[in-house]
C-alpha cells in the first residue's frame, strides 16, 4: 500500500485549474440556431453553433453593458446579437455592428474561448488560450466507438467538483450508499493497487468467487440468460487530470480467466465521468455507461442509463449533504484511510496544477528584491 502521508487538505483547499479542457455540454445540447448559457470554471459562457455547425464559446457578457449574450439571438453565418442594444459579435468575439453609428469601436470585443467537439461533448478551455492543445483532451473513445453502446446524463451537483472525484476514486462507498444495487461487503474487504504519474491515477480492485450484486446479476442474465453462480468482479478506475475518470467495470463467471484478460464469459462496461467545476460549491457532472455486448438493444441501453441514474442520485444526495457540512466546518482537516489512496493522489495532482497557474500569474519580484514567503 502506498504511504499517503498527511493530507494537508481542508474544506477551503479545493480550487480548480483553468488551463484545462472541461466538458461544457453534450454535443446535442448546443443546437444549430440556439444559444446555451453555461458556467465552466467560474466563467459564464454563451455556447452556439455557426451556420456550418462549428461550436463557439463566447463570454456571456456584452462589451457595452454586460448584458448576457445568451439571451440574444444568432445573426449571419457566425454572429450573435446582444439582447439589450443590438451590438453584434462574430465567433472570434469581435464587434461587427453597433446600432445608430457607422463606426465600430475597434476595442469592442468579448472573449472567445477555444472549443473542441469530441466524444459526444463540447469541450472548452477557459485558461490561457495559447496553451489549449486539443491533443490534451481526455481519452473517452468508448463514447463514440462502434464497438461500444450506451448513454448518459448530466447531474447538476451542488458540491465542489473535487468531492465528486473523491467519490469516484474510492468505490468502497458502494457497500454503504448503494447496498441495494451494486454494493457488497467484499468491496471493503478486497485488496487494491494504486499507480500514478504526473497526470494520471489508476486504482485496480479484483474480487474473486463472489455472489454478483443485483445490478450485475441482471446484466449477466441479459447476456447469459438464466445465469447463476459465483463471479469474479473488477473495478479499474482511471483518472486523467484534471477531472475525467473512466471506470472499467464488470463481472465474469468465476474461474473463467477474466483476471488474466479473458472476459468472454462476462459482461464489461465503462462508467465514463467528466466533471466540470462551475464554482467552488457546484459542478456539472457528465456521465455515461457504455457496454460492449448486446450493442443492438436500445432496451438494455435505456435500462442501464436509468439504473445508473438511480445509483448516482444516491451519490448526489450524499455529496450535497457533505458540501453543507464542509461549509459549516471550513477549517476541518480531512483525515485519510487506506481507501483514500487514489483520491489523495488526484488531489495532489490537481493542487500542483492550481499552484503552477498561480505561480505563473504572480508578478515577478523587482530586481535586487528577494521574494518573501
């Protein structure tokens, strides 16, 4: 087991990096001729598509009097019109029209943020645009691979996004929060391994020769009608900074080779999660459950989506209560158990990102003056 050491984490120490890609919306939420208002990493955005379908993210505040552009309308091939006084801005954020005058003030601009559409999401970078590398987008290939099928939803979480990451990195809570669906005592009693580098953390847990909980028994019977008996169960949690977690989950008939890589006598899913901070007390939690069996069954897709939605509603209730307790006890230091190993490495990675941004933004000390810490 990795030595965690002191956590150093308090309720006040949960900021978010801005030099990162965050999912702002599902691709279908950003319509052809509509405007979607979203706040990501403390930045209010007006999201829309140009006439040729390209997604755009502008600051949701007009240059003139800060009226929300998201309440305006789309004009021309790529423009947006302020609802208050009719100023128009193109997709780069430049003002192209001012009412009652022929000359456009050249300083009239709103911020335009880097946007990429991938894996069924519209991703936005709210930090330094020169650092926005599409190659750094999280790997969620299962979302649009023909070898996987599934669907998901969005949860408007009234809690800090880091609490959602904590929740996903330690799944032993399933034994207590989700006892009627996916929880079982073997979760807390099983060993696990943690691996990490500068931007990823992986937590691996196997449970051998156990009874499948109701959720997984149902899935086994979807693929193997009438199945009964013991299973080997796995949970492989893969975090990618700053806030995306894929969880490789499943069960297979016990002793048929799943731990060695042969999952043919089992069912395999990926719980896809990407969490976008809204502010320090709320987050947008985008999730989906993807499977690689019975791909043609819309019934199974809907049942899995609705079933997982019910499970996550239990998490949402707990996270909301936890956030309220944190606000009532802002100086309380978080204590660690062995099960927190993965989550603590995630916190360290995110904190390093935040500190690096703060250091880059801090003014340099004047020559001959030593900075005091």
